[in-house]
């Protein structure tokens, strides 16, 4: 009933996971460490998604410098060539947010919502067939796909059903997936991934062009104003590049596009805008595309906030950074306890990522080295070689995830816009949508 190769894939994958879960020593420590890192990044992961940890470790992780797949192959000399080729191909496995498109007697067709790519899934055994037989067309699942042969894939790991989702809830699910599984954003679409990273670099270049530096420090209220001005300027450049006539109002452009006045009002009110500005004059196009960004209240009221931009790490807004720079400017052999406590507090701040601390180490190498000596009683600490070890202890990732400001594929942009329209029609306040989904300019 089941294709022999798919049935064999199920047996082999179960053996791999068993080897991970039953092992002691470095493999057990590797699984524990991997699981802890995922929970630090995404504490909201439910029990079903946590069951994926050993399966994700097999694909993503390393133990003793090798992937669990490589270690399994090395410890199983009796495997056939077909078995080895199959296991080696699983390095291309990925976790996706999948919509059920069709149901077949022996499998499914699914679409990965992150990339709009379609996959044909075959069942590997009776239990997987029975479990998935309850799914209906249009339902959404989170699952790990593994290649088997040609265009056929299998779901070898536990999966999580999210049910049927309207567009607003689907937009939320996509945003949550981006936060929980950054390693798998566009992982099956290299061109989209490259375009998203390129958009971050372009944003950084524009930031430097507008502000004259990759770092600015202003009061929170001043920064709010300047970031709004920057966004307006940025969108104006984008519109000019696209040949859009910015002299026309929102209403004019909507009329040109055949958009009804009622739909226009629904969209602009949902976005917190109006078709006319407070003086009653029509708003320009860039104001609708880039509404003012509201910084969090604790930043808007801060005496000083630093905005940093980087072509890979993206944009950061830091209220503690100015004080930290001031504290580290003088070269000192000792720091008072309150200063050391403040530095340790900054190390624990999730907003101050590895890039921020590497930047500080470049600017204040001796001062930061002395401070860390004193905080952790490490007289042999060397800031140029040992900083990353300290950052890892504070659960800071040493490489950037794709920033939220990255552009997204057109189909995701359109999903989010449709979700906004649906929410407006249902008269639900926009705060029910995720504040940070990463949806922005089209790629």
C-alpha cells in the first residue's frame, strides 16, 4: 500500500530520532542546549511545537562539529547506498507553515505560505495516514518537510494543526512563524531570501544617506519625529523610482486605480490615516504607504535614545546605549558597583544584541574588558577573543536573523493588506493584528 522508499524513510527517520533521544553525553547535552535556545527565542512555543526539537536538531544542529545526520551515518556502517543517499538528502528538510491544497488517497498537496511553493506529500505508514486523514483542504499546519525522491516529500516529524484561518489570523500566524522559525524564512526559495537580505542592506544605505551616519542619538520625542521624516523620505524615493506621481492625492490615485471611496476610507481608517490631512487637504501617497511609526512609550519619553543601523542586523533603538557609552568613555582601572550592575543589566537586555556589544568592544576595548573582568571575576578575559563566549551566556545569538524591516514576497504583502481590509470590515481594532510581522515593502 505504501511506497517502499517512503516506508523505509519512516523507519530510518525513527531510528535517527531514537538515537538522539536515547543518547547520553554530548548528544544529550546538545539536545538540551538546542531546546533551551529555542525556548529563549520563542517561549510561546506550544507542546506540539516543542516535540519538534529533536527533529529540528537532526537538521539544524551540530554535536562535536557534525550534524546528527552525519553522526548517524558514521555509526551505521551496514546502511545501503540508497539509505545513505536518502539520509544525506534530509539536510534539505525545512519547517514550513503549510496550507492543505489537495488530498489524495496516499498523500497531500500543500503550499508553504512563506514562499507560495507547492509540495506533494506521500504517507510513510498507516499511522501517518490515519493522523492526516482528519485534515481538510484549506487547513493550516506547521510541519517539517523532508525530500524523498524527485518532487515527492514526506512529513516524518510531528506536526501541529492550526485549523482553518481567516486572512487576519493567517497574517498573525505568518508573523508568529517568522519570530519562531527565523532559520526557515524562505529557506526553500533562495532568491526570495537573497532579496530580503538585500532589502536590509538597502535600508541601511538609505539610513546613512538620510542621517549622515549609522548612529544617531536624540531625545525620544525628537527621534520619533526624525524617524517619521526618514520614512516619508524613503517612500518618496521608492515612489519616484517606480514612476508614481506623488503630486496626486490618495483619493486621486485610488480613483485612477478604480478603488471605491468606501474601500479607500476603510483602508485609510484602519491604517490610522484619513484621505485628507488635518487641514482638510488631500494626503499625499507617501503618507498612506508609510504612516508614522510610534516608538514604544518608554522610548518616546526617554531623555536620550540611540538608533543604530546595520546592513545585516537591521535597525535598533536603545535607551541604555547613550548612558553605557558615557560610562565606558573614560579609561578606568575600577568601576563603582552601580556602574558594573548597570553594565550587567545591559548585557541581559534582549534589545542589546551581539552586534551592539561588538560595536562597543571596537569603540571602548580596554574599558569593556576591564568591566567584564570585574563583573565576572575573569582576570584573563580578553575582549578581542572571549567576548562572544560571554554573549552566548546571556543567550545572545552571534549571527543575525532576518530583521523585521526586510522586504517580503508580494504574496505575503498582499495577504497582510487583505487582512487589514477584513479587520476593517469587521470593525475590529487594528491592535488585534501583530505589531511586528515584518510586512513592508514588496520584494
